[in-house]
C-alpha cells in the first residue's frame, strides 16, 4: 500500500470510527414504520458525509419507499466507472433481550465493534464512502470514476430499487458494480464471489375452526390447526434432508467434481459446530457443509407460530397457524416457478379440516458471472495486497437480489468484495464487525480502485 | 317450581343480572401478575355478596397464591351437607383483537351475556351464591346445610387448593360436592356428568444453534430448530389420529358397546362443522365425535412458536422453538406415567443437532363415580323439573382436577351440574352465557337442594 495513503488511514482512524459510530447509532430499521424519521436521518447523515468527503452531485433521491442516496466523481477521463452499491437500512433487533449491548449504541471491545448494522451493511457502506475521501485527500483525484447508489430497502426486499434503476439508467451507467455486502471465508481468508443463491419466500397460513377452542370440550374431535401445520410442513423434507417438492431440483446442475473437492476442502465442520454450539451439523445427504451452503438449494422455516405463547399452559385448540418460509435457490432455478411448485405441493398435501392461504413474498434470481472477468482479477490482486494471502473465488449462500437488477438493466459486472464474517451475527442479536477487517478492507478497496484501470485496459 | 320462589326469581332478575355484571367487570385473570389487585377485588366482591345473601362465617382465606372464599349455612340439623365449588378467576383474554366487545364490560344482547368469565366460571359461581339467597328470602331457612369454597386459581392449575383442603379438612367436611363448571349437551338438553377426563401438560423446548442464524450463510448446513420441532411433534400421531407414544393407551379400557351407541347417537357432526366453520371434522379413526371427546384420550398442541413472527419475511434460522402440549386422559390413565412416557418418546425421537428440554406442568387424574349414587338421582330430578326433559348421564371431555382432590381427601360424591354450552367460547374470545340457562339453572340448583335430602334419606 502506498505510504501516503497508509499514513492518512492511520492518522484518521479514530475520527473514522467516531463517524461510523455516529452513523450506526441511527436506528434505520426499514421494516418498521415507527423508524421512518430515522431512515431519513440516516440518509441525510450519509449524504452529508459523502459531500464532506469530496464527492459531487450528492442527492437524496425519492422513491415510493425509503430514499436512495446518490453521489459521484466523474473526472477520471477514459477510465472505467465503478458503481458502488450498499444499503443503509438494517434488520429489526428482536429478540432484543438477547443483546448484550444496546443495538444502537455501538461499543468497541477487543477491536470488534458491536451494534446493529456494523457488519450488514452500514459499516461496509461507510467504508465505501471513506475510500474515496482517503484517495482524494492523498492525491486530489481518483484513479477511476465513481458513482454511489445506497438504498434504504435492502432488508425489505429492495421493493423500489428496480423502479429507481429503470428511471435513472443514464445516471447509473457504469462498467463495474462494487458491492460490499458479502462475507470472507474466515478472519484471514478473503474471498471474492462470482455466484449468489437466489431466494423465494412465502407465508403460509392455516385456518381451522373459526376461533380458538377449549381442548377439553373439542379435543380429539376436530382438526388441531397446529397438528395440520406440522403434518403439512413435515411433508416438505425427507429423512435425508432433501426437499420433497415435486420438480424442486429439476433446474439444478450437478455439482462439478472440482467444485465438490474445493467445497469439501473448505468445510471445517468441527469449527462450525463449536462456533454454533451444536453437537452435530445437519444437511442434505451427500454434500459437504460448504457445498450445502454455496451450491445446493434449501427450503427453510424462518418462523412458525400458533396458539398460546404465554407462561404455563392454556388448553386451547388454536384457530390459526402461520409459517414463514424461504428457499435459497441456485442457478438455474426460477423463483417464480419454485414458488408455484411449493404452493402446488401445499395444496396437494393439505390435511383435512383446515383452509390454506399461501402468499408469495420476496424473491430474487440466483446469479453467477464468468470467472475470468478482468474486474475479478483486480479484486483478487487488491485482496492479496491487503491480506497478504490469495483470495478464494467463492460463492455466496445468501442472496443480493440487486446484483441481478444491476446486471440485467445496466450490464454491470458485479464485484462482491465483502469484509464481514459469517459468524458476525448479522440478522441476529449481537451483530458485530471486526475492525481488523475494517483496516484491511479499506486497503483492499483502495487498491482495487488503483488496479482496476490496469486490468480493464 | 314452588310459586313463591319462582316469584322471587322473576322479581329480582334485573337486580341479579346487574350484580352479575358488576362481578364480571372485575378482570380477575389469575395467571397475570398485573391483575393481582383485581383478584383481591373479585374475592372481596364475592364475600360481600355471600354475606348480604344471608350466608355465615364468610371469610377470605389466604393461600400461598390467590385466596379462597369460604361461607356456610349449618342450621339444617340432620340434613346432608353440600359443599359448593366454583372459581372466580378467569382465562387471559388474548387474542384481544378477536373480541367484538370489551371482555370486562359485559353486554347483554338477545338474552345472551358476553364477557370473560360469563360461562367459565364467574357466571355460574354467581348462580351458586344466589340460590341460597333466594331460598332464604322465600323460606327463612335452607333444606340442606351448605358450604361454599370458591377458589381463585382454577385457570392456573389450582396450585394451592390441595394444600388448602389438607389444612381445612374439618371446615370443608360434607356429603356432596356441587360443581357448576361443566356444560350441557345442548341448549335444551341438560346433563349431569359422572366422569371427567384428566390432564397431563408439558412444555417442550428445543435449542439449536446458540443464536439465530442468517439462512443465506448457514442454510442447508445446520439443523433448523423448527424443522427438528416439526419432525419431533410429527412423530406423536399416526395418520389415523392415534397417539403413537409407546404405552399411551395401555390403561385405557375398551369403550363398552352401550356407551359407543350413546355417543354415536349424540354425535351431530353436521351441526358441529357448522358451529366451528370447518369443512370436515377430524379425530381418532374408529370413534364417533362424542366418543372421541368423552371416552378417548388425546394429545393436543396448544401452542407452538419459534423464529420470526413479524410482518413479511426474515431470513433467519431460529435458535429455539417451543411447544405447549396437553393430553386429555381417561380412566385409568395415570398423568405421571403418561408424562414420563411422553418425555421418553421425545428423547428417543429427538432429531440430530438440537437439545431437548421437556418440563411437566399441569396434571389431573381422570375421574368417574357410580352411576346409581342418590345425589345423581337428585340432580336428575332437579334438571328434569327445570328443563322439562330428562337429563343425560354424560361424561366431560374437560378436566376439573379439584373433583379428584375433594373426592380423595374428603370422600365427597361430586355432582357436576353445569349450565354452560360447549359453544360459549370459554377460553376463547367472545365468551358468552345464555341467560335462559341462568334462569333454568337457578331453578335446577334450587330444586336439587330440596330433593337431595329426600334421596339421601
């Protein structure tokens, strides 16, 4: 790393962290209407920071939902343009009683910062904003053109981003999409992803008797809605962990032998068991842990509820039961088709005495890109420089639906260069982010911007 | 019915209903600590009403939980003594949004009173208190000795009643136990019960990974706690509605042919489907609806929850899942043995990757009495006089654990003469009570007190 830039990063580190904490302290929970003003506040904070950092044309741009923040630097003539994407909204914080610290009063302990959004994705959005500021301070100019597009609805399915992109095709035109919303393999092992799982989500509601019933009076003579739900959900997997929905795997390509070996090599089951505090792992028979996450589709229950939840017992037969389901999809599964197959399965396996209501919700296409793309090469070089080790060409178990949006609408090659760790509890209590990866990530991002024009020449 | 008593009932009806509404308006939810003062208030209201009605030795007697109200009339020399039992506590009101009226602002519409406790059991407790007041007003004396024991913990398992009875064996000594906490067959068909199902309840908690996980990062590679719960709970019944726990039916006697016919005759499946708004009923194969409720044991899920319950979707793999289970038991099943069998089954069927915690909670022995008991005869006569039709000798699907307590500790023959209807939504939103059964029930209770000494001579 260039000494001058390194000095700036060192000198300003405390100031950067203070700024990051300020940003993280705003509870920008996009799904919760009571945090509407906080979403606005977070957008404003980011816009102000980008302006101070030397970016131009900074705008808070309205959508039908939460606003998008746009900024750019367009003075690098004949150089590639990088569109930087991230999101300033965060997940809800429930169950709040499981947090050891206030999710919106970030604290740093042992070089780890704790708080909602530290890892997913405000911490990393902050890094994208800072990389430009640092280079401008050192050089007075950037080696590439930059555009920023930070949305506020990623955690609620990016409902208005498609529409936003459609209406601003010229404004967002670029060569490469840089996304810092993915994870590394481990603390010292960076990765650059070339594939993402897609998603298909639905809510399933069963209605039994018109109201809750006393189990002494009716118990045994009427379908218990929870029993029906268990029977129905129990029909979705077999004993080997396979999804039993007819046609679910039809579009899934067999795992290439090479990838099977890579995945097996990367799987560290003992470490994962220890990390999660479980006595054994569980998944689809015939696949290693990493293959199960990177290359195989899943159907997961994310929530299930019905009947009495209070202390003690209540002898009711519940009237309704609800399940929240999401599938992770791999190329070339089609979320709409999978959704239809699930609904068909649910209808066909519906137990007697209950009514079914299954509603499709979030969905995202799975994605992959050619592994010899020059931008991937630049990312590799940058990560190697910052981490002093070769980056792994990885896939991601998660979904970044916007990658498909930007690819399909603007032809952008996505570089998924994230600095989070899978163990950092994003979407869960006690989310955190390792500041060592803040430091190395800043180096990597900056190195990427310097190397990219060389690779793309 | 005696003309003088009938006149008093007519003349005072509006005043009685006003008093009942006053009593019902006190939110005496025993399970909720925030209603502690209301429990006290309801106890005091009842004690005052019994005193005004002419009962003696009225006391609010402390227990380790909510108090018991005692009162008596002991001037009927050489006559039998009837111990009247009821409970002044009520069920919680959730889900509150399903109520059409305020559960604690009772309203009367079309001769039906709506509110929590109208049917179970404050409305009927009120009737027990009033029957003595009416006879005393008419005759200045009662045909039997009466004792009242109204507890405040029936809805939370009568935790301290056993202890209370143990400490007051002399005070509570009697010949017959009169309980108005059961139901009639239908609007015009009264019943007197000679058997009750018992209960065995437990809470089952599964713990998977130590915190909620992101389904994109871990999905497919770790046991989903909800999937494990579904597999485990799915193992409790077979496709024919039988409970599959080893030994569950070992103590259950085969249904006598006579009872099988009675139950089949009383089963009105079409009416029940309409009442509950379900397209089909469901239960153990080989038994009619009434047999399933009266004579067969059940295992029911009363509550189930884990993971995300908010609006939309959240891509988590939940860390924990909880199920609330109660069994209804028939003679000669032993609740402790059944509880142990369930726990054994759960341990043996536990899926990989989760930890089990199963805790036994409420339990009550099933009960039955000889059908030629003279007090049953008196109850029959009284019901026939009040309803102008023969009462059915019935069993109850529900449990009144205190019946076993009073039988075992005091040798009391229980008369379960209730005036509720199964359709009156006790333990559910919009609980109500038909005032026609208030009127006929008052007649029946009073007739019972007059006939009992004749039958027991």
